[in-house]
C-alpha cells in the first residue's frame, strides 16, 4: 500500500475516535491540589509568586549583599594577609620556598615537553583524530546496516 | 464570581481537552490524570494572565504536550533506546486494506463500529512510546514531522520511520478487526 494512502486511512480512522472525556475525579483532584498549594506560606513558593513588596525587598537585600561584598572584599583580603603574617611569621617564608620549588618543577616539565613530546604531539593528535573519525564512520554504518536507523 | 469559582469554571471548560491530549500521548488514563493535575496547577499559578486569555487553550495544549514528553523521558524508557529491532513482516493484504475500511452504513453495524473504535483506541494506547508519541503529535495535534523531530530531539528520519511503523501496526489491527466481521 502506498504510504500516502496509509496515512490518509489511519488519519481518518484516528480522527473518527471519540474525544476522550476527563474522569470525574480530575476536577476534585485539581481543586484539592490548588487549595493545598494556596495554603503554603508565600516564602516556600516560587519567587515570582511572592507578594510584590517581598519581591522588591529580596532584590534590595541581594543588591546590598553584592555591593557590600564588592566594597568590603579588598579590605578583608588585606586584613587576612596582615593577620596571617602576624600570627605565623615563618609561614610566609615557607610559602615562598614551596613556590620556588613548584616553579623549578614547571621549568623542568617545560624542558621535557620541548625536547621529547612536542615534536611527536602533532603526529599523535592526527592519529587520534583519524581513529575517532574511523570509529564514527563504523558506528554510522552499523546503525544504518544493522539497526536501520537514520 | 470569586476567583475560586472562575478557576473551577476554567478547569471544567478545558479538562476534557487537557486530558485527551495527555491520555493520547501517554496511553495511560492514570498517568494522564496526574499530568492534567500538574498542568492545571501551573495554570492556577498564572491564572491572572491566562484566565481570560483567548490563548488559554493553546497555552494549555503546549504545556500538556511538554509535560507529557517530560513525563515520558523521566519515568519511562526513552524511545531513543532500542528503537525496535523487529521488522514488520510485509503483509499480503495490502491490496484490499482500503476496501475493508469502507463501511456500509447500516444500523446493525453501529454497535460493532463502536466496539472497533474502542479496540483502535486500545491498539493506539498499546503502541510503544516511540511510535505512539510522534503518531499522536502528527495526527491529533497536527504538528509537522520537522517540529516533532525537534520536540523529541531525534532525527527527522527516525520520526518518519516511527510514524510509519506505528501506522503499519494500527493497519494490522484494523485489518484484523474488519476482517473478523
């Protein structure tokens, strides 16, 4: 049978079906759910359903928090640094020592990368990319041949 | 008329439409009732804007369709997976399938036709999700193949294949029921 004919026939048959009617239990269920939702305190509902005054107040508090954070943050960082140097004077030199060791390790890694890995990196990347393309092609072919998916 | 009365009238007006959309997409009256309840709760939350709006029916249909698709993807196996490995065997009754559906109008057949419609509803409900959902969206909601593919997040080819297989399955059912006369 021609697919277009099949479409027409199925369409006609489906549209001849009676319109499903909602069960009698739906309306009481909806009204009960709405009643329960309406009884919840306003602050436990979604923000856009809050009373307008509270929406404005919450926005103001949020703006104050952001502004306060932006103003106070540099001072707080400086105060924390000063307190740390006062409380643990040896800690600063220890941190500097660790930083110089990390720097030396990074330099060593950079030398190894340039001498050993960088010349081969391009070839390795091309090889991995080719293998990825081959896998994708195989997967697509398998999908079409074995599973008839498009 | 209070807000509660207005909302109750709103639910009464649209409950059949919402339920019909949901039950056709989900194939399960119990799940359709759950989804319909969720949809009307959302409608209540925006009742100030949609209560008297002429676009309310469209809004409810869209929300119901999306809620059903979410429900299917969340609570049931995805239609993406295991899309059917089985093939429908080519039937040999294609030639006279259309002829079997030409019903002769006779009062004696009315009861039987009602029964056949019930069986067709059952057959539609029993289709796998990945066939029933695009089939319902195409035939009842009159959404294009391309839009269905976008809504379901699958390829256009898959939508066409699934709808065709769904129709073939319904055709088999129709042939059986009409042939048994």
